[in-house]
C-alpha cells in the first residue's frame, strides 16, 4: 500500500507598524505538524505526530478518505499531543478501511497554523476472516478477588452491513456447534461465520423459544418445578427472549407461550423463588396484559441480563424461576449470552469456566456488566455450563467447553452473511 501525506500550510499574517528607526521586523516562522504512520495491524495504527515552531499541537481522525475540520474544531474536539513528538496507537479500527488524520499546530505569538492531512488505508494489514462490520475477539477479565474470566465476544453490525443476519436455528436432531455450522451451510440462509449454543433443553428437546424467519420452531417451556416448604410444585415460568422485528430493530421481552404462540408480557409476572410465591395457573393474555409477539427471528433463554441499558440480571433471576433449573446465577460458571444494541449491533458472548484455561467463569451480573459496557440495550442469558461453545469462521471451536468436548444442543444462534 502506498501511504501519502499532504500538508496544507495556512499563514494568517497581520500588518505590522514600524518606524524608520527599525529596519528589520522580528522574523516569522510558520509552525508545522506532520503525521507519519509507523506501524499497522489488523485493527490498529501507530502514528508519530511531530510539531515544530508551535506552542501547541492537536490531532483528530475519522473513518473515510476525507475529513474537513477547522483549526478551532481540531483543538476543541481533538487530542493534544505532549511535547514536540508523540507516538499514538489508535486501536479498534476496522480492517481494510481508510482513515483520515488531521493535525493542527499553532503559535499564538506568531499567529500562523499548519494543517497536514494524512490518509491511511489499512489494506495491507492482515485481512480479517470475518465479514465487514463483524469482529470476533478473545477477552480476559481479572477481578479484584483473584477471579479470572476468559472467553470470546462476537459483534456484528447488521445496520452497517446489510448482508449480515441474526438467525436462531432449531436442530433436529440436536447437534454440536461444529455440526450445526456444517448443517447451516446447506440451508441456503447465507454463509455462517459464528455459531453458539442456544437456549435450554432436556433429553435433546428444546425448552426455549426459537423463531426463524417468522416461523415458531420451538416454544418456551410452560412448566417449572420449584420446591415450596420441602414439596415440589408446578409453576409457570415467564422467561426472557431476544427477537429481531420485521423492521430490523431488536427487542427483548418476557414470553409465555399460549396455544403454541409466544405472548409478550411486561415482566415475569407473579413468580418469585426467593419468597416462594408463584402464579396459581398459567398466565392468560387478558389477565396479565399479554400481547402476541411476532418477531422475525428470536431466541429464548433466561434470565434477562440487560433491559433498556441497565444490568437487571439478579433483579429477574429468581422471578424467572431460573435457580430451580441449576443456573447458579450468583456463582462464576461457563456461560453463553446474546444481546443487541439500539443501532443494530448483535453481540454473542461465550465464557469458559470451572478452571478451563485458568478461567473461573462469570456470574450473571458480571456478564451483564460486559454487555452494558459494550453498549448493548438488551441481553439475555442462554444455556451455560457444558453447553457453552462458540465456533468461528471455519467451523472450528474457539473456546474450550467445560465438558472437555462440544455438547449437542437443539438450538443455536448463527451470525451469517448473504452471498
């Protein structure tokens, strides 16, 4: 790739009054600033910014091959450099994308500026194995109490790459994520790039909602079996689901299926494991203000982790009757979750646990915090433990499941791209 630098010098002079006694006015030297790329990677660039004859220098940058900023804007919106020369590492860039950097140098006494512009196209950086506007990266978190969480995060921007799709998929029979990757490739729904396990199941059958292209493939479980006063009872769990609507936007809600159709409710209703209080009968739409929910794509699980930008994991954990099923929300475990932002991003997270690769796992609340930090407006927990697995662009396993191998699951979440 050819790197080029254009330097535009703008000299704002002023007329000086002199007297015959002074033949030579004070010399004027134009401040300058240069930007030199010195290192590039898949998603970062290191630039050296150098200024001379300047009392201060600042820089800013943006995606694209053009960027127009005034001197005032650069100094008010940009970043000041320290000293005459500073090396700056800009991370989180999109591979194979042009970025324009602008630096401004000025000296208040001389009153002149120089604004060089450098356009850097990272086309010779290592090519991503994933589509544009999609990233898959490992993460590691070290907690103050000595705990460690390791795993993978995939984020796909469905608004900026319209070919990307969020596709919850039912498998019959249940398959490992590698098997699901191969199977999805035959369904004519795009090229799969990431596959994770989906919702809960028992004996190979799905217990969580799954909707694909507007068709209900599996309904959410209608029964749970908590213990009250030492006796097991029947309860009716209303659990979280994340869906993509016909207009492309995302919504998370609480779902109970009535007559084989999902209904959205404003909360998990009158269930609470902590107080051992439960609805005496299955909810009806009329009694609890339920609304028929008809997303194009949806996956269910529970509990709700992030709702309208807030961490609500433990607020709804017991109300969704999740402790009964062994979700162990307050302990660190291997986990899988999915979330979405207001602006069309989908995020999948898989965390290793139980000592695998030195990872203890995450509590539900810790996992919710990650989604909030990544800007997700909604997030729900999926099946975890030995089910937690993510395969990447080549169908190969990225994380190390706690069972030692992949577990066959009846639902998966797929991020694909239309050809």
